[in-house]
């Protein structure tokens, strides 16, 4: 499906962007991932945009836009609104080019993204709960201070910059059949689809959104751009209430399928990437893998598939919480409440049974006064490390066969 003339970005725009930004962005690897073969029938490769200079694909589009500024516009300075990745990219490249930069970020933006944006030399203002709220403040600064807006996604130059990923993929994996791309405002998937489908119309492009903010999915169903009410999500980089005026027609023309994934599946995908790929990827970046391994996308046997890991700027304080959540979803961390007679030796008996089943006890808590049990019983809450969901079921069955009632905490 070649890019049609009425779309705002075409193949020539993307090729020009690639030539313009080539010396200042990383040609990121696209590597085969055989460690995921047991989770999907597809042959998966990962495009590692988390290895960009500022940790995400945003380097590409922001730099392409900045390089189009006139000397007079550079002197006035730039402003943008971003949840973090676009903020860091604009801050970094604006500093390199000697352009004054102000970034408006949501109040809930991850601390690491705020700190890095400041470290790169930008003036940071935090305003609003989500990106759209921050955009209102950024537009106010455009009017009051005369700065130039560097939009995070709804700008043809930004879209063209992101599309350079598509050109690289066609060279790195020439026989690719499907590309899975996270969607926030739509700039990334619009650029990739425009670049790849211009020469490979048979290629399948699939967009993935978080269930907490499915703006593209809702707009496609409505047949027009709609504004949604987004919720808090670990995929903060794609929590956008409204996709762009430029990106919507490109998504409608070039993207074959849109799917959504819930928080728990994104958390598990982050954990899988840490364990199996040894890659640190943020929630937005892991959304594509979440869709793939949880069968949100249909796949043929050995279908050559690229998953774009669009960013790795995850707050280190959040990593442990996400790992814990992912372990719970995966069934490798579980809390069981077990009722036993309140007599000496029963705790030892319980832990021996659990140990014989190959589980590791992280914590035990005795509950007498506050548990819904009889006077002659005690409830023991156990936090266990297991091999997975089937292992948990085996443990529960064994305990119940020993006459010990069990309840799994959700």
C-alpha cells in the first residue's frame, strides 16, 4: 500500500530526514530473539530504540524538526510538552544546537525523565496530570513568549524523522512480514508505516495501545478523532488523550490493525525483556511485546516479525514494583492464606510441605485476632516464590490434600 499523495508525509520526506539526522542519531540494532520462541509462533526480532542517545526513538523526529528552524527561530527558542522521552530528546539536541529550550511535563512524569531533561539543559515546568494538560500550558508559552513549538507527534517533520526507523528495518530485516509498534499520539507508527509500505505494500503494520489510553483505537471505531479520558498507566509514554490531526489519516490509511493491552500484560512484558533479552524497556516500549505474547495479535508459524522497543527510560524506583507485579501476573510470586490447627509443630509441617514442593518461602505471618477463623485455628499468610501458575496449583492441591484449607490472595 504506497503512501497516497494526500497524506502529510511520504517516502521522499523520510529519506530526506534520514540524510539530515544520520550523523547525530544511533542506527539501532534489530536483533533476533530466539529466547521468545516458546511464547509465540512468530520469529521475533527487536528494534532496540531504547539504545538511542536519549533512550528512545524521539531523538529522530525532534532533531529533524529542530534542524528546520531558521536562525531567527533558533534565537527565540523552543518549547514542547512531553511525558518525558520527547522532552529529553528536544532538550538534548536543542542544547547541542545552542537553542534555548523550555519543556512542560505532567506532574506525574517519571522522576528520571524530569531529571534527565533538566540535566540536558532544558528549563522544566510541570503542569497537569497527563500530556494533553501540559500541551495547553506549552501553547500558552508559545503565545506569551514567542517560542517555537516542537510538537511530540503531530508535525510532518517529526513524523518523517520517526519514519527513518522504517527505512532501517527494510535494510536490517528485508523479508520482514509484520511490524508491531506502540501508539501514543501516532507519530512513530505513522512514520514507520509510510516508510515501509511505500515499497512493501504487503507488509502488515500493527499498532498497540494501553487499555488505559486507547485514543487511536477509539478514533478508528468512531471514524473520526475522538478525545478519550485516559487513566494512570505504567506506559506513561503512550498515555495520550487524543491522536493527531496529521497522524490519524496516516494510521487509517496505512496501519492494518490496532489492539489494546492491559497493565498486567505490559508489566509482564517488561519482566520478560529483563529476563530473556537483558533489556531495560519502559512500559510504552514493552506494549508491543505484551500484545504478541498474550495473543492479542494473530501470528502464523515462523512469521518474520519485528517488535519496536521504542524506549527504555523507566524510573528505577518503579522497576522493583513492576517486577513484583510481573512476577504476580506470571504466577511466580504468590500469597497464600492457610488455616491450620493452633498447635505446636503445624507451622513447621506447613513449611516442610511447601519446601518439598520446590517453592521458596519469602515471608510468613501468623494471624489470630484479625482472621476470620475459629478460636482453635491460626491463619498463616505465606509469600512464596514459585516456578509459575501450574506450580502454584500443584502446591494448593497438595496442601488441601493434607487437610489444610488454602486461599490465594489476589
